C-alpha cells in the first residue's frame, strides 16, 4: 500500500479495553481524494476520501473516538515521502465529552450489566 510521496503518522492512545497502543496511519490516494488507514490487531479502520491527508486523518480520529478509543495523539513520521523520524511534535486530540452519569436506583442497577468502556 505504500504510495510514494504520501504522509505517514504514528498514532498512539488507548483502545476500547484500555490497552495502550502505537501504530502507523498510512494514506491511500484515490480518484475521490485521500483516505487514512489504521490497522490494529484484526481491525482495519479507514476514513472516507477527503480533499487533503490532514482532513482524512481528522476524520479517522473522529471515527476512532466513536468506537471508544481514547487519549489519541499523532506524530508525523513521513511528509511528502521524506522521513522525519521523531523530530516533529505530537498532536493530541481531546476525547469527546462523556455522557452524564445516570441517576436513580434502576439506572444504577442497569449500569452493573452493561459492558465497561474506556472511560470507566
């Protein structure tokens, strides 16, 4: 999939089971635009095509947030096909606001039976 001249970022954070990870994000250039692609274990997440690589990366981060990934940050390691190593700063993406805690006895009991998320 390596297409010469495209950016590559390192993405780090916590998955839905609160396990830390660091994986590359690569880009594909299509007729419709750029697509950001993230692979983690058996999961492949890709953004819809966007006009720029930065827009595709932002959309990918938003998608991962909706899936429960937290404390995400990226560091560009290739820009335009040129290796930058780790000299660039990390960019952090704030987690979306969490849902308010439910009130009442039944709501508290229901909380016992639902799966835990990365926020808990």
